[in-house]
C-alpha cells in the first residue's frame, strides 16, 4: 500500500500544486446563494438540506452533500475566509486522482499507462471550473463517490450501496452508476444483475422523489432537445473539451462548425496557439489509435462506453453544456487515451504528450485570465473589502444601490449587472450582515425603490477596474 502511494504521490502533489492559485479565488455568484441558505440556527433547518420538498434551505438542484452541507460546515468553521474552502476542494481533487489511479490499475495493464491516465485527467483544463468555483464542488464529490462505489462493488455490496447513495446526494448524473457496474462486470452479468437489485430499488425511489416531488429547474438553458443532430453536436464539444479545447471556444463557432471572424480578432495571438495545439493533440491521438487498431479489444470499448454512458444524461441539454460536466466522463476518456499509449514509449507517444501538455497548460492560463469565477471573485472581494471598511454595521434607514459610472458595457452586460452577477443580487449582503431581509438595488435592474429611505450610491468603477 505504501509503495503504491509513493508511486502516485509525487504526481498527485504536482497536479494539486498546479491548481494552487485556486486557493485565492474569492466567493462569487452561486457561492453567495449557498452561503445564504446555509446560515441556519436549528436542527430542523439542517434536515431541510436533505428534504425533497422545497424549503428556505433548498437550492435549484438536490445536491445536499457538496452544496448545503459543504457550505454550512465551512461557514461555521471559517466564516468568509475563503482559502480553507478551496483547500478542502483541492484535497478532495487529489483524492479523486488517487481513485482514478486505483480504478485504472484494474483495467490498464502497465504502470506507465495507469500513471498517464492520472496525468491526462489531472492536467485537463476542464478541471478549472471544478476547482476555482466552489459551487461546482459537486463534480468532484460525484467522482469520488462514484469511483468508490465501483471499486467496492466486487468486494462489499453494502459499501457499494452506501457510496451509491452518497453519489446520488452529490449529483443527478450518478443515476448511471448501475450501468457502469454492469459494464465492468459483464462476464458475470447474471450474478451482477441480481447483486444490483438493491441499487435499482434505491434508484427508482430516488428518480421519483428527485424528478417528481422535487422537480427540475426551469429556464431556457434547461430545455430538453432530443434531436440526434443536436446531441451529436453536444457530444463533439465534450470530446473537444476532453482533449483540452478551451470552453470559451463554443462562443465562437457558428453553424456548420465554422469559426466566427470575431474569434480571430478577440484572440489575435491565442487563436493560433489553440488551433495548432488542439489539432496536434487530436492528430497524434488518431495516429496512436491507428498504430494500435489491431489490438483494440473489449476493454478499450468499455472505456469508451464509460465516457458515453456518463456523458449521456447531459447530451440532450444543448443550451446547458459546460466543460465542468466532464468530471466523471473524463475518467473513461483519460483511461482510453492511456490505453492507446504503448508500454514502451515511442516518438509518437512523446509527440502526443507534448501537444496535450502544452495545450492544457496554456488553456488553463487562458482560462485563468478570462474565466468568470476569477473575475467575479475579484469583484466580490473588492465589494467585501469596501463594505467591511465603510459599512461594517448595516446603516439603518438606508439602502445600497450600485450605479453605472464605469463606461458602456451595453444593455446585455450592464455595469451594475456585472456586480449583481458577482454578488448573486442581494445574497452577499444578506450573508455579510446575517440578515435575510436586506435588499440591494442595481441601476441595470429595474425594481421599485423603497420609499422613506436614503440611498447609499456605490460606484461600479471601483469594483470593475482590474
């Protein structure tokens, strides 16, 4: 056991250190909402986290472990000191990498392939949102409990069932776990079908309470579309993001998968880096496949099916596709790519890793300087510092209003609207002052201003400048 940890330990440490800047990203957006609903004072409110009936402690999705419980515990321990939250997420990420290694050791023959699967998984730019945006912690939680379920199934059905329940409490896409169990225990299919009956019973009960009683979120981005063409397009994007394409690329591709002209102007230098490294990564992967095509076996197909099965639940939501959804599917993708690598590394193998590593390293940097979790975190932190310094106690008989004075952002990306998105409307102030009744106003969002109160106008310029 110690020897195995020594082999994988340095690699996991390196990959975690690579994402160390995430520790200094402040709360933003949905973080403030989750912090607000977890400011509770009774056991009954804590139990509401797990209720399928909507309460004041409910979120849009039923993911109580990595959202309500996570924010509740860390808010009680550390209040608004953000780095302990991120440190815990980073440690969990490191543990998920260890589980990827442990899982791959069951299905990849060579040690080098197993380590390479961890490297591919850990360096992926798709990890960015999962690590920099605290409200995405459910993706890492899902990976941990799903892999623990799969790893424990052959040995202990009770442990596997326990981890299956925890996975369901992390994210809805855990519903595919029984299919993965059948896939990786295919040779004993009859025995496996009998063994997963308890999981099937739990799954049926979960599906009823989660989608009938609790319901699904509403909005244009959650509209189902069962068009095969749309699903194929969505799948292609998830494949590209798995290789290392930046998530922002989706905003610059039009019909026919043609790049829009503004891509070349918005990223005058970066577009060359993206295209060159992405094509090099995909091209060398194709050559690795051709090199090993005669040795393709059921195991390789299993790993491909792992990716397809775990990404399937989101394929029919074309308006809600995000790279962070790749947490679990990336396990199958990384192992499939590692399977293509020969036991004795050759020039083609080194070429692939040169392209893949440089692509994902550069895209992680590009994402860092462009991603909303970083920019909105900076805005939130500036507002937090300003309020702490000037209005530590809520001013009685007054209200806050953010006004536009920092240039023209346009109607869609209004100045004060940027502040609102960073602070989740009034949620930041409700959390800071521990008062759920506080209401804050934004010039870009038309709402009735309270009569008989004096406004405190807050300039957007001081918070939006970088």
